[in-house]
C-alpha cells in the first residue's frame, strides 16, 4: 500500500513538474530579440493561429488552458504587441489580459501628396488608406482644426510620433494638431511670424516651397528672403517647385515654358501670392529658416551653372538674366552629352 502511494506521489510530482515546465519555460521560438504580432480578431482560433504563425507559442493546447484559466477572452482587445525572446506562456497571457500594447511610431518626413500621408498611416496602423483619404479630403472632418483640404498639411510638423496600432484617426489627428500648436508656441515662432507679416499657415506654405528649392540651409535663407521680398512687392513668386506640384510630376528637372500655362491655383507663375496650401511638409529647420530669413534686396535667383546645388542671387533683372542664360547654356550642354550616351 505504501508503495502504491509512493508511486502515485511520484507520478503526481512528475506531471506537475512537466506541466510547470510547459507553462513557465520559455515558449518563444523566434530568433530575434523581440517579435511583434497583431491581433485583429479576438476569438480563440484567430489568436492562437497568429501566435503559432509568429512563433510566439509552440503548444496551442497549453496556451488555451492557461488563457481560459486566466479568463482573458472578454478583456482581450485588438492591437499590436511585442514579445521578448525567452518569455513563457504565463507572461504572454498576462500581457494580453492587461492589454499591454506596444506603441507604433509615425515618422513624418517630407510628404508631398495626401496619398503619401494616407499610405504612411495605413502601412503602420489599423486605419485603411481610403478612410484616411476620406477624412483629409473632407472640410467637415477638418473643421475642428481650422484647416481645409488645401491647408491640411499645415497640421503635420515633421517629427516622430507614437501611437497605438489601433488608435482612431480622429485621435491621431487631434494629437498632431496639439503638437502643431505646441510647435508654434515655442521659441517665439508666433511673434516671428507676426514680425514678417505672416500667419503660421503662410510661413508653413512658404517653407514648403523653400524646402523644395535646395537642400542647403544657407541658400534656403536667401531664397526665403527673395520670396518674402516678392510677396511684399506683389510680384508673382514664379517658384518652379509649384509647377512640379501642379503637374504632380516631381521628377521634372527642367521647367519648360509650356508648363507655365498650367491652370492650377498652385501655378505661381500665373497666380500671384502664395499657393492655397503647402506643396510638401517642410522640416522644422526650414520653417525656422523662413521665420528668421535675412533682410535682403534680392528679387531673383537661379541655380549656379556649375551645378553645385547653390544659387546666384540678384536684386535686378539684368544681372539675373545674365546668370540665367549661363545656367541654361550649361544645362543644354549637359543634356546633349547625356543624350549621346
């Protein structure tokens, strides 16, 4: 009788040990330090299939036993989760039950079109690109932010923002609007804008043009001064980047005269003043460059004929025309050599 009790005890200890090992030993089978998975459907079958596929768990039955025991299914929510290598089933179940989602980064660099923003959001979050487009092309949706479908990009200050994967588009836009307001309330930016006679939106629009003209910040400052001078004199901006935007062709390397007849309101050769909205999302640095643009008498600029990326600036058309002809000649020669290859 004692032997039977001993055998039973040993068996119970073995079963308990095996069960404990299955539950508390590392279950993850991926090689990376961290693995991510997304839950869209919270039913048992869908969740376990995702976890198996992503090599988060290796034993479906044990996972379901622990998950059922801990009663996670009523509290489980869709989202994106990160799991570190070496975690056990209890760790994973606790994470799901407490909804410890990982934050997803929305990195806004240079965007030109609304479609670019829609693709960026849909690529990283649960929001469909069609939903984004419907939102940012609706003045009713944008009304709370005091922007319209032309100026919506003024809400987007290039930076890195963190959201949960299933954050709603409205909450995302609210956050971006708050960050935009924080940006303008710092470093005397509102006062600087007022000092040059611009609203923040107008500064943003001008910065978007300057951003597209060159990559050199010292040149950007002079270009900003040219455009400010032109606006103050009620001259047409005649900004080539706005032609590219109007034509939706950002690969253009040369603006021919025939392009200047485009009827778009973004054609600053035909329409005086700033275009109705930004042509890209300018960097924070470029916005600050416009706000601190030097006072000059420059009214014209043209790319240097040596193609070094810089420009020659002039205060009179005769001088500008001389350098413009030099640049056009150099460009013609370069194009001819390229076509021969």
